C-alpha cells in the first residue's frame, strides 16, 4: 500500500498566500524525505482553497525540479474549466518533466462559483467535461498531416491545424484517473488500464459513518471492468497499484484521545473557512443554471468525519486501513494540511507525516 500527500491547505487573507506556498513546499519536501510516494494537488480557483491550486501544474513543475524521484498527481482537475488545448499541452509538459511520473485525476467540478468565473454553467459541466476529454484525446492523437481538430464546446473554441507540442513522454499520454463513481468514468479508467479514485459515499448523500461499504462497492465495479478489459497482467497491476482512496483530513497522534482532540481543532478552523466561502458560492447559485444538487455535511458532524477523516494513534490507523489494503486499494491519499495553514496547523501536519512514516507505512507496505 502506497501513501501519498494531498496539499489541500487554505489561506484566509491574500497576505498569507506567499507563506502558504513556502510552507507547502517545505511540507512536500519533508514528505519526499520520509518516503511518501506522490504529491497530489487540487484544482481550485478564487476562494482561497490552496491558492496555488489556481494553476497546480506550475507548482507541480516547480516541485518536480526539486524532487525528481517523486510522482505527482491532481485530485482532481476540473475538466470544464480548462480549454482542451491547454489541458493537453500542460499535461504533456509535466509528463516530460516528471519522466512519466504523472497521475491526472479528472472530474467535472463541484463549485458553481468557479464555473461562472470561467463562463461555464454548472448544469452543463458534465457534458462539457465529457466533450473536453474527447477533444483532448483527439489532440493527443493528431499528427501534423491529420485534418484540423475543430473545437466547439461551450466557452471553449478553436481550430488546431498542427499538433500538440511537446509530445507526451508516456505512450499516448500521461495516465488519467477518473473518479469511479459513474459507470462511464469507471469504464473509461478500466478500458485504458488507468488507476481510478474510489469514493467513500454514494450521492446524493455526501457523508456517512460506513465508508468501507461504498469503497468496496465502487472498487468491485471498477476492478471487475479492469480485469475483464483484456490488459496484460502488468497493466492491471500498475493500475491497481495507484488506485486511490482519499481522506480529506488525516491526523495521527500518539494516542486516540490526542488525535481526536487535535482533529476537532483542525476541523473547527476548516469549517469556518468553508462557511466564509459558502457566501460567495450562494451568489453564484442565484440562477437555475448554477444551482448545486447536493450538499456536504458540516465538517464537525460524525457523517463528515466518518467519510472524509482518518485519525487516531498509529495502531488505530493501521487497524482502520487493513481492510482497504486487503480489498486492493493501492494508494492512500492523505490530506495532511486541511484547513487554514497556520504555524500550528503545519506543526500538526508534520507530526502526521512523521508518525505515518515511522509507524504506519512500514506495517502496510
């Protein structure tokens, strides 16, 4: 079982943005020194959620120069917000810079505020995402001699006459990682021999206290599709090696009581940030085209903690993760900087990295 770090911190003021970038750099370098397998980043805009996530490709390239052995991933790129040409180009550049150690999570996005900033109606996000992915595949496959690729997809327009440059390092292109919640997404991953993100809830309810039931359901569907797709054994093994279950907040302490007490401090600050952002999301949802159909529970509820958090002593965390390893989850993605990244929050995040590295990872490797 691999362990990877999800850089998902927030700032509350613009004057804190630069320090957050420096702190996340040091946190990522620490994770590399401690043996974590990958650094993942989100794709978010406008709201202070990991401000450098406004272009995580740039930040990943910066870190890749400092950590040449590290894998890098995205959890997840909101495909409707990216022109398909820029999507394909950036992935190819980073695929080259990392020598193919790239995992590009893909999804249709979750936040109306971000959609309206890019001229996308929230209700159209799924359809625009599917078409953008089709266009990206056509762009990756295009040679100089092929007919032009015509782009006419909502706010994304264009006509590509030559080819995407640079070429990809990985044959075809870097691995994409769909969220295996919808059958079409699970089948896309399975058909191509790609890893997938395995969710721990079933919409419309986003939360609950029995996440493993949902993880097993979605994993079994994806696994069945993958193993029946006719891939060589090494392709299946590589896909499962990186098939990922994500925890938005991972916190490890020497005892369960200490971990729970510190977790609640982290989540109170996180929830305050979310509530501030909700005001702007409400403005975005002022018309039918940009109204969400699902709601995330308050982070201090047991439903949110049960789905999105992994916490406790090292022994408790090992016990919790053992069934996931036995199921076949290859990569655990750990949000270790969840919430506003104060000096104390960074200390707690580093504490989690250290305990995971010394006590949890050796037991589950």
